[in-house]
C-alpha cells in the first residue's frame, strides 16, 4: 500500500494515473509524495512510482491521490483557528519536517550554548566589538519603540550630530520583534537568542524550500538545509554579524519568486514577495542585494536555455514581479528615502574593497571556525575570522562537482545555477583577483588582473557593498546543487550507489563541522551607569557624556555604558558611518578625535601625561568650547582606566577637580552645577 505524506494508505483515495517521464530501470520504488504545484488549493497529492508495463519496460508513473468526498476534512474558516489546528496536529502526529527542524534547533543551541548560558557576563570571543555595537542597536530600537521615537535615526551615538541607523549595518526588524525581551531581560539576552535563531531558522527555511521546490528526497533536503544553515558562511557571520547571518528570509523570497509563474495566484504571490523583500531590508539589506544579484544571473541563464518556456511563462512572471516591486516600493518609500537622503546620510563605503575581497584559493581552504580549519592557512587568505564565507573546502567542492556532472548536467536549472555561482564567485574576487595572495595573470582568466568589480564599484548598491560578501551567494548555490545531486542519486536503481553518494556528501561535510562559538569575559560596567547616577550629568540641551576612552573603531567602552543606561544619554564619536561634513556626503567611518580635547584625552590615555601641555586659561577655554560642541556637561573615566592619574592631573585643571563616585571619576563643567 502506497504511503501518502500524512501516513494514510491509498485505500482512502481515488487514484488518477498519468504517464510520467521515463526513468531508469530497477525495482519498484515509491518516492516521497509532494503537494500538487499546479493546483495549490487542491488537497490532492502526488506520488511517483516505478512500474513495469506489459512489454516488460519499467517507467515512471505519477499517481494523483484525491481524497474521497466524504473523507475531506472540514477546514476552519478563521485563519487563526486553522493555524492553531495545524500546530496541534503537528504535536499530536509530528511530521518529518518538524522532527528535522528540532534537530537543527538542538544543533544551533549546542553551538551557542556558552553565550546562551551566560549572556550577561560573556561576549563572543571572535568579535566582541561588533556584538557590543549590535547590542547597542537592540537597546536603541527598544528605547525608540517604547518612547515613540524614530528608530531609523538616533542622537545617542555620534553626538551631537547623530547616526542614520538605517544607513549603517542594522537589524531594526529583529530588534523590533525582540523589544519585549530586550526591555525585560536586556539586549545581551536578545543578542544571544538572535544568534541562535539565525542559525536554526536559516537551516529550517532552506530545508523547507529545497523540499518544496527542488528535491523529492527528505534526505537530500535535510543535508542541504544542514549545510546551508551551518555553512562556513553562516558560522563566520555568526560572530556578531546578525545582519548577515539572518539569512532565513532568503529561501522564503526565492519560494515566492518561483511561484510567480502560477497564473492563478500571481497577484497574491507578488504582494507577498514584495512584503518579504521589505522585511529583508530590516533584517539584512546587503543580503537582499546579493539575493537579487544571484537571481538576476540565474534567470538570465535559465531564460537563454529555455526560450520556449520563457515565452510561455515570462509575461505572468513579469506581472508578478511588477506587483512585488510596487508593493515593496510602497512599504519602503519612507525608509529608503530616509536612508539615502535623510539626516546623516552618506554615499560610498569607508573600507578598502581590495582588502575585503576573496582570494580564489580560499574556496578550497577550510575556515578557522570549522573542524579542519587551520588558522595559519586562513590568516593570509581572509581579513579576519568574520570574513571567511568563501571557505567551503576542497572536498565539498569536489563532491558537488561530481554530483552535478553525474546527475544534473542535463537539468537547465542546475546549469543556470552553475553560471550564477561562477558569476558571483568572480564578483567576490574584488577589483584585483588573487590566488594565494598573488594577482592572477592567467591568460584565460576573465578580465585578467582587473576584476569585474572594478567595472561595477561606482554603481548604486555595488558602491556600498564589500566584494567578498558575494561568496555568501556562492555558498547558497553550492548547497542547492548538493541537494539536487543527492536527490538524483537517491533515484538510482543501485542501492549501493545511493549510499555512496550520501556517504561522500557526509564525508565532505565532516571537515566543515562547526566548532562551538568561543566566548570571553564581558567588561564590568560601573554602578554609576547601572544605578542611574549618570542623570546628574545631563540637562536640557546637554544630553551627552564624554568618556575616556572615547568610542572609536576599536574601543566600545562608552557604548556599553550607554547600553546600561538604556541609551538615555548621547556619546561622542562611535563606530558609525557618517558623511564627511554637512556639505560632503562621502562616507567616513568613526570621526575619531576631531576635537582638540578628544585628541589630548586619547593621547594621555595611550601614552601617559609626560608631554601634556601646561593648563592655562586658553586651554580651559578650549576644553569648555569642545564640551559645548559635544553638548556635554561631564567627562567620565572608570576606575582602572589606563594612565588615570595623568588624566586626572590634566582634567582637574582643565575642567574642575574630579569627584570619585560609584566606580568612576566625574569631571563636571562648573557652569553646569
């Protein structure tokens, strides 16, 4: 008796049999059932069987299983009741999807258990600075939501000019959803949960996408989801890049994109796709750009290979795409206008794109966060531990290549994926492609020593992206091809060959087993900021507190103090992308030590007070002027700050004698008393 996806036998169904494409000979087998794609509202399902004809020839046949009229369950009209009924039925009779999703969740928790267990006392060891930045952003969005402020902009960073939050790396969407947790438990707990969620949810949605649109084998879908959810791309950006590890909407976007071909639901699917695109902007805007770029290459290649299908389905697809673009444009009109034309908006990217470009050799090397990773080999091929998305290892590349050639080369979608993957890989190499650190001079290499990126770097979107991030899309394509190859191999007549294919994939994935994310001790925050005593340093029009050290690209001390105070006061400088000046929109990262007082405080903090100039009336006037520019009443330094005695000797004369209280020394401008 043939089994349906619900586990019920064929005795409960009327069977409609239609011939299918001929397949390889072999013993009769039943592949997993799938929902009928052509009639999405129907409750019918399909199974594909290998049967023997009267002539002794074995071929595939599709059997459509249609529930008898008296067996069709009555569905509640209320969508919330339908959802509740579905959830209840899942727990009563768990589906394979639910069980496999729980496996992903357990793995994600296992990889991040140290941070989950001690979120308030531990930081991610591989990238604590960016974690503090995103924890500050979680706190700011929570503060903005509860106080009815605009979350797209904040005066609490880069004071007094402020920060265009939506223009900087941002996670406004997840931060909004996590507002209750941030308010009750703190941003450190929200960050730990978000890091774990990104890993598990990305694996779950990729498995769902593969099972629904790409493969019939649950094994292939699970392995594909496992790689895509815990790939080097995901693990490297799980080091405090939640805007890049939050890839769980990408499969949902691709699913709706595929469904735009269906005439019956074109408008509905276009609206949903537009809403998903808008949501992705607030989860990770750069991911949306990479998704669009990879889809563009794929669609162009696929359309060229299937012109007849393109002519037949193209108009419907374009209609749905137009609806999606219109929907996204309506939702994003204000946020994008604010991002590109609002206060503190900027253009460009403040980083060296040649430095943040993938080395071609890195694709065959194992990253440092995985089982076989060798830091000595990785160091010269990647800028740091958070930019190793290209490193998938030679074994997986070999297995995927063999599976693709063996099983999928006749598949137009697989060939289009290969073309899209090659294009994204070339983009990831940046303006000057390199192999093992040396410029590529191979005569047959496209564009020679000048990469594709050098011709695109000044275009919109490209000018705000790093080349090596394109390797994330290459990783997606590798995962899809891996699942497709395994799925085709699972249909082979020889059981030992199926086992060999799965075994080869598993062996290739073993070196990529991720390691548990390391943690380090979180710096202690003085009680002065946790008790609310800092409020004595702010007043109307003077809501900034300057600190030593001032926040810059490498120090986030005063950012952690701002988090403890619920972003209740502003901090000067900070790791912020901002315009060079009110008249120059060219981006600059962290306008550090611009003011005279900032320069001297940073110098004394780093070197001591041996060269400190004698304080006179002119210096006191200059310091007072700089504090007024910051709109600050106070300068604060915590106990244990480097060269604190030298700082105290300088600031006691430049501002006023410091007062020690609750773990800090406070120098308050006399006019503020």
